[in-house]
């Protein structure tokens, strides 16, 4: 048998096996389920409207533009600039990079804090909804969707179901 035929036989066996194994199996991306809810979107919108956060984002963009301009100037004028001027521009680029890293850490920290607040607020509802779906869909094995899962049938994914149920639950509160 050639390699192509062997590969087809193996693929056919895997697909036929998966048809039997799918019953009672589901996949969920809890982070996506929670962060896709309307309340999460509202929380991130409020964060974007926060004066400190908005100022940090604006400063980040400004420093990024300045650093890019300096890098372009250095690249274009390197042959005509003195060593002192080149050193000054490189130092400015390094300083802008440090400031960018600092601002990025502040921005990411605020986003992570908002994410944590959302998860704390929805934790009880999330567990209840997942429990209800496990019972209703007779799920025997619930897998967390991650980078280690290379493929899953969309019919097995309950992430959107959980998001919808969280939205309904949050609107009832």
C-alpha cells in the first residue's frame, strides 16, 4: 500500500471512531464565554472611557509615533549625522521604548483588573449555567478549549450557549 492509501485508512478510522466518541463530549472556552457577554463589553467600554486609562492609551500612541519617527530619521539620515547625533537619537529611542513598556504594563494591568472583576461577578452564574448545560446535554466529558486541542467539531462547542445564558441571567438581575 502506498502512503496516500494508508493515510486515508487512518483518517477514516479516526473519523469513524470520533463519531462514537462524540456522544457526551463538549468543549468550552470559558474566557471567551464570559468576555463575550454584554456586561463584559459594557465593563470594557467603561474602562475605555475612564480618564486615566484613555490618557495612558493616548500617551502610548504618541510615544509609539515619536519612536517610529526617530527610527525612520535615524535610518534615512544615518550617513549624514555625526556619531553624537546618532547616539542621542538612539538614546531617545531607548527612552521612548522604556516609556512604552511602562505605559503598556499600566494599560494591560487595567485590562486584567477589569477582566478579573468580570470573572468574579459572573463566577457563580457561570458554574450554575455550566452545571445546567451538563445535565441538559448529558455531557460526560467537558474539555477546556485550548491550544492543545487541534480540532473540534463546532457542534461540540458550548461556549456560545454559555454566553447567551449568562446574558439572559445578567439581564434578569
